C-alpha cells in the first residue's frame, strides 16, 4: 500500500542524513539488483552515483546475481540529496 508514495525515498534520505551528519561517515555504498527498477530509481533520484556492476555478488538459491554498486560521498550529500 505504500508503493509509489515516496516512503522508501524519504527513508533512505533520512538514513543518509544520519549517516553523514550524526555518525560522520565519509562514504556510503549500496548494492541493488539490476532488475530492481524502483530501487535503482530511488538511488538515482537521491543523487547516488552508479560506480559499476559487481558480478555474481549474491547467491540466491542456486544462482548468482549481479549487483549495481552506487556510492555517495559526504561532500556530495551536504545539500541533503536531490
């Protein structure tokens, strides 16, 4: 029921605010399955940069899945994302 209402976008934005602001991290990386279009859109919407594909990053059942790696630096996040 929450799909398409911006809940995940707001949650990730808040998580990044805390991670950079309160915890003082310099960098955050996330990995997303290439077929997970909603999550890919959130990462892009918030200004995370695609940094590459990690081949066979996860084993799911008997298969290995790739992952798209995104990153953002504290200096890029100072504006609170896009």
